[in-house]
């Protein structure tokens, strides 16, 4: 199924929650839903089939928490390959002979990057590669990275998919109060993920459908690719210590036309949603005409915190090839970068980060993550050494500009 071709004529229907449906079939709240791919495969297939019967064009694999850190919490890390492979294989077996596509659901790890946690960029990339390999081996080539709250982690996931190769990506973030938990704006997320090659960008989880209208609208104004959305079935209510979602299917589907007008071409449900919600969504979508009007978003740069048009860019320059900065980094002190931030950075649209003749003697992840703590403006990279420039671009949580001769556009950067 060619999703991009199909969604030119109509919005496509995603499926809904796996956890809620498996709990109705006996899964305990504290148990691993992904383990059921091995222990109760017939129940997992029933969930897939229920969503296909409800009218889903795309079903997602039961692999959301099947990464090593999450599985470790259940003592299942040694079964990582099997759990992901079987989750993908079961979904494919249910769609054989149909026009329904399969997307692998991959969620965040629950780990934090330094200095808030212990994780570094390269290690995070490897975590996602470990999960992606069995999914690709099983035959699924469409990946839905969803419910991410940190653009750094989303970037690591997308770089992992890029480096494995042969995978198409849907990138979906979760917002609260207009930003992710890490402070990333919808526009910054959309620009960054689209530049990295996402087929769809969008939002999921968060709250009910109303909570995602504004983030989706901001994304629509920042990129020209199709959007995806998967809201929860309203806000949960606690009953006997259990979160219960009570939004009725017809209320859940009511805003589908509004999402479609904003550029959403893939729409489904997240927490609390079931086949009845998907059936109602399909009915609402089938009654909504899709009008392909160019959104007209121009080329954008982005940091993790803001996106700005390239046109009319006002810049200032930050030089890091100085004796004091070099001495600090040689001693492992990356906080010295604070002293190099230009005084007029706040008045500029973007900062030209001039590495000068620096060689890659320093830890580029420590450099990039520390700089991001103090400098929220988008970056334009300038460097004589292409290895330094490319190393920075690989882990920069945004879309950088590029002012480096001899280096092709890499990791979503745009030549200026």
C-alpha cells in the first residue's frame, strides 16, 4: 500500500489502543503487553483483526514498549528479538491479501540524556537499532515512532532507522500545554523530523482530540508533508485506582474534519480508544472531502525550541576555536561554551556556530547537548573540518543550516 499516494484522495485510518484491548482479553495492568506476542499470539491477532474489521487502513504492531530498557523492567530483555519479530509477523499475517498496511509501533525508552540521566546519543541510537532489526527482518518497513516527549530521543530513533536503511518513518510527538515535556515546540518537532525524512509528522496521546488541534495547526504551518494524529479517547478518570477513558466514539470522531482541514492524512486513536472509536472515525472521514491545498510553508531552520524561516535570516556568530574554549573542552568542561555565546544572540534569528579549524578531539555529543542547554536559537554550522560538522549535525536536535564547503546536506541540514 502506497500511503502517500492513497492519502492524496482521502485521509487514512489508523487503529487504536492495543493495551486497553488486551486488558479486556485478560492482560493485567502491570504485565508486559508485548510478552503476549509469544504467550497469547491468538489474542494479539484478535486485536489486529478487530481493528481491520473496524475499517483501519493501517494497523500497528504490539511492540510499543519492546525496547531493551523497558523490557528489562519485566525481565524480558533476552526475548527482545523474538517479541519484536513476532509482533510484526502476527500483524503481517492478519493483513495478508488485504490492502491494509502495517506500521511498527515504537515508543520512547523512558531513559533520560545526560545530565538529567545517564544516556548518551550513540547509545540511544543503538537501543533503537536493536529493536528495529527484528521488525525489519520480519518484513515490516514502516515505522511509527510515537509518544516521544524529547526531540533528542526522536532524533536518535530516526538516525537509527536511517542508518539501518530501507525504512519509512512516521514521527509522532506528545504535547502538554503547547510543548513536549522537554520544551520542544510542535513547529520545531515538525521541521526537524520532516528534514530527517519522515513520511508523516504528527502528534499522539496528550489528551482528547481537542488538545491536539493547536499542535497540529502549528505543524501544518511549518511543513508541507502530510500530518498524522492519534488522540486519546478524552481525559482519563480514576476509578478504583485505574484510569478509565469514557469518551464516546461519536464524540471522539467529531473533530476529524477539523484535523483533515489542517493537513492530517492519517488519523487514529491512542489511549482508551477501541474498534468502535475507529469505526466512528472512518464514518466521519468518509463524509469529509479532502482538499489538497498547498500549505506554503517555506524553508525553515529549527532548534529544539523554535523554528524560523530561512528567508530574511538575521544571524550572529559564535566562535569556538579559541584558546579558552579548547582548553576547557580538553579538560572535559563543556560549560565553558557559555562564555562564547555572543551577547546579541537573543536579537538574532540564528547563530552561526564557527568551529574554525577545530579537529574532532572532543566529545561531540557532550558539546552539542551542553550547547543546547544555553543556546535556544537555531544553528548554522561553519567548519573547516567536515568530520566535526557532520558529527555535530548527527546529534543536533533541530534542523541546522550548513555553511561548510565540501559537505553535502546531511542529517536534515540545509545549505545556506
